């Protein structure tokens, strides 16, 4: 049983990707924000605020020193709380981006349908040494499922090749709402020169929320608890969250990891010259690219440094055998106690596809 906290919107939310937003105007063409789901540190901060408020903190200034053993003190100290990962949820059940080793085609209704999985191809020599690129489909009509999501329970129990997966577009989960704002001179009550700005809010569909998997949660009363979440301090309702992952049919093969949250991996781990997880090295990968992840240090009122992370949805093929059974998750890379590097464990074989 996985336990944690569920955040549900009271209206819209607004999340940024670390791009500066200053001086009354945005430096991003099209508007600041529009990120969903937010990166783990955003949910970790909101969860710590929720616990602190439920245990007596009044929401102003630094929280009480007697709460430090429970919720920590500062962005790198989370006290007794360990954040194992974050999920987008629909009706309380987690959904994740379609794994990038799945390729498919658009049907007549422009609905992306998975066709097959890919695996590592033959070894090639290049300036990085011996590498194995994914054995991609020959047809240009087959593409990765960018912008498509899958129910995690269905992914865990579906056929290994993934062809029969039921997928959904991100528009079934949320909509982006562009908004225009102004800054007024408090003395003249007129708009200042250059003070027009645009932001992109997220409006989750009914039943869609954000869940944080937390270990070490103390007993507290969450009924009626509301906390600020993300940019502009938008409101989120907080409640306990529990999810019992389905049992998987045990199988064995070489290890394959699908990232649920961004992973902080070193260059040597990505190149395969150092182990990335449990002594195993990366052989090949189908990635969703990299993201620049920062955060906000509310105690010192300033931004955290940006770091490059491998994006959620990326699939890593590793070189060692693994027995898939029990809780189907692994953690890899840095800052796993803050929700980074959560991955679904699966298998692959040299014959291609899943094991």
C-alpha cells in the first residue's frame, strides 16, 4: 500500500519551468507558466506546508522549531518525511506519460494508437565508444506517444508488448488557459509603461489532481486543509491518499526502467561508464529529452539553482538481469528523497521488446 497526500484544485493552478519572470513582464514568448505536472520540489514544498499547518504552524514566517524533526528546516532538510515520488491522478489513480519505447500511429480520428515497443539495436562505434541506439521503426508514420498518457494500473497489468494499452491525450487531463495581467502604479492607479504580462494557467479536468507518495507521515487531521501551491499561491485542497498497486505477473529479464519523475543522473551514468541503478549500467535509452529543474527557497526568499534532469517518460535499458515482482518501483539518481528518479521496473530481452 502506497500512502501520501492528494492535492486537488479549487480553481486553476500555475506552474513554471524555472524560466525567469521578473520586472512586470515575461521573457517567454507566449506567456510564463503552463507546465504540468510540476516538478517534484513544488509538491514536496506544498506537502511540508500542509503537514506543518496541520500541526499548528500559522502559515506566516518560519515554522516552529519543534516541527523541524518532522518537516525539516530548509529546502534540503525534509525531517522525517521521505518523498518517494509524485503522480498526476485521475479519480485518485495515478496516470503517467506513455513510455518513450512505445511507437504508434495516428488513426482516422487523430488518436495515437501504440503498435509496438522498441529495444536496443546493434552496437556502433562513435566518439563516445561503443553505443547501442534504439532499434527504431522503419516507417516515418510511427512516432512516440508525445502528449499521451496511460493509466499506471493498466500499464502494470497489460500485455508486455504494450500494443493493447488504452491511452489518453493530455487534453483529457487538463487544459491550458492563457491570461493577461497588468501592474498598476499604486499612486496614480494607472497602468505603468511595459507592465503588461501574460501567464498560462492549468485547469485540471474534473477528478484530476496531484498525489505525493510520502513515507514518515505523522498522524494529523487533514479535513478542510487548504494550502498554496505553485505560482501566484493558487489554492489546493489536501486530503490523505492511498493506492494499492496491482500485483504483477513475475517475470525475469534484463532491467528496464520507465521514469515517472525526472531523474538527476550524472553524465557518466548516462553514458554507461558508471552504474545508474543497483549496480547496472545504461545500455541504451529512449528519452523524452532533458528538463531544467529549479525551485524556490521560501526560507531565504530566493530561487534554487537550475539542474538538468532526464524527463519523465524516458525509458532506460540496463545491462543486468532483474526479477520483476512485488512493488514495481525503483529510485535512481540524486535527490530521490525529494521525489526525483521514481521509475517503473520492467524487463527487456535481446530478442526485442519487453521481457
